[in-house]
């Protein structure tokens, strides 16, 4: 079953499962780019590593290496036996009552059931697609202690609309009746900010718009005063915008006495933040004693492509790059490729295999992708479907890729497949 937006099916399924979503304390994060980063900041900063009784649930999608990566408590994936057990119970209910829920709806129900079973203190939820009709939005507004809205751009137009206004309206739909506080990334287009303001006025929800300037890593808070962050653990200049959203949410929770964090807690815990597959420099071991160094980034739309280019130029300058690219079928390629590819760059087009639990997601044919790139962007392009061959080609001293930086992008599913290959080889 493909993507099916709507809340009626999952609402019924959760009611048969005991309505675990109505008993959680939730922080809900929507947006086009940066949702996962904000969720990672929140989950890490909320976690008290000295008190194992504090449990912080995090639900993100898509998974990178294994489906269990989507459902974490204290940054540890749900154990596979536990996942299989809960999934079987949820699937049985779905079949018994003929609900025809999608795989993502089933996964969302598994996450809610697991978080409730283990009495999580906080649950950080990333929207899967859009917001208003996303399965995660089944959580009642009164159980959402804050909503975060990251950078919004043009993506998934076939589902969410063709303009920023239309897409923003879907994203801010996570601000439902009962939500008291929301934060939006101030670097968003004015059109997006206006949509968020209107939505919060309708729902009588306080809206915090974060600082839109890059100037420095100084953040002013109500709870801890001015805080200077010399270095953020996640790469990319844009991370300061994501972090401001996360910190504003924590600041609000501190102000309403839902948290008791010190500035030292924040600085100390922040260092533990990880979010794989996003501007991640890693040695991929693809065979015994064979490694290749790559920059992994799941950039798959125009906004993410622009930010990736900024990082590449800052780190590598103007030197030629070798790109390894796979793209999900149906994606608009022009916004992704135009900022990214130059005539001096080399491109290897490839593909990822089927995605666990999402059989409708398929990669573009590497040869067709190569032809498009050859016609519009660079003639230095070739197709290679086998990732092992791609890695070997990059490592080869005789290849054009010799000594050039290698950037893997176009799809998180491609990044995940390389990380899976690395895990399999090193385990």
C-alpha cells in the first residue's frame, strides 16, 4: 500500500489498541528540512544519562539502517523481538477490523504502544509527511506540550500543494486545538511565517519565531539567559536554525515547570547529539580491508541541495567533486541538481534496493538518471547499479574519482544502504 494521508484509519486502530497516544507527553516536529535534527537535539537534551528511570522516546522516519531505528528510547532502537511482538498485535487488530492501515500507520501505532508500555517521560515525534493529515497528528492537542516547525520548502507537491502557502498550511496543521505553544524557524519565507501566525491565532496558541540571522551562535533564552554555543555537534551552517527551534521548546517547558535543566546540563548533553546520514563524514568499509571515505547527506530537494552546496564549498572549496546519486522515482530533479552539479564534477548514478515496509518507494533507473544529468549538467556521468562496484570504482587509483572528495546524496535511502553495507561488513 502506498502513501495514504488521513486520520480515520489510525484513530480506529489506536482505539482498539487501548489509545496509547492519549497518554503520552508529546513534542511534535514538522517542516520540510531539519525535522530529524530538531528531534535529535530534543531527545538528547531531555535525556538524563545519570538517571535510567528517565525515558525519552523518539519516533522519526524514514529509518536509515533498520526499521527499528525509527523507534528509540534514550537513543536506543526498540529491540527487534519487542518490535515484532507489538507489530504482530497491531497488525492482527488491523486485519480483524478490516481497517486497511498503511505501513506507516502501523509503524506509528507500534511506536505509541512501545512508548506507553515503557512509561516514557517525553515522546518526540517527527511528522512523516505534511502534518495536518499525517498519522502522527492523531495525538490530541492537549497532549502536545509544544510543536516545532522547521524550514518549509517545496517538496511532495503531489500530496501537499504546489505553493509555499499550501504546503505551509499542511505543515502547521500539527498545531491543533489544545496546543498552547509553537515554535517556528524564523528563517522561513514571510509567506510561511504568515501562515503559522494565522494558524496560531485560530487555535489561540502562543507562537515563538526564532532569530533568522546567522550572525553567531548566541541564543537568548528566558530560562538560562544568553547562551553562546561555539560549536554544534551536527554539521552545516543551517543547524543553528534547527537548534534554536529545539532550544526554544525546552525553554518553554522550563518556564512552565515541566523541566528542571541547568545551562551546564544543556552544554554537556548537547555533545551527545548524533543524526546519521546528514553531512556525515564516514569511512565506509565495503569489503574486508577496503574502505572509502565519503560525505553522506540525505539531501533530496531544493532547499537541502542549497545547504549541501554551502557546506561543500566551505569544506572543499571549488575543487571538482565526485557525486554518487540515487533519487526516489517521482522527485522533481531540477531543484535538486541545479545548485549541486557543475560541468567539472563527476557523477555516478546508482540506485537503492527496496525499502523495508515501503515497497512502493523505488529509485529512478540509474541509466535514465545519467542521461538527464548528461544532457543538462555534466558529461562526466555514468551509471552503476551495484553499490559494491561504486565503492570499488571510487577507491580505484585509476578512476577519475582519485583524490576527489566523494559526496553521496539524493536520497536518505541511498545513505541508509551504504550504512547498512558498512554495518554488515564490520560486524
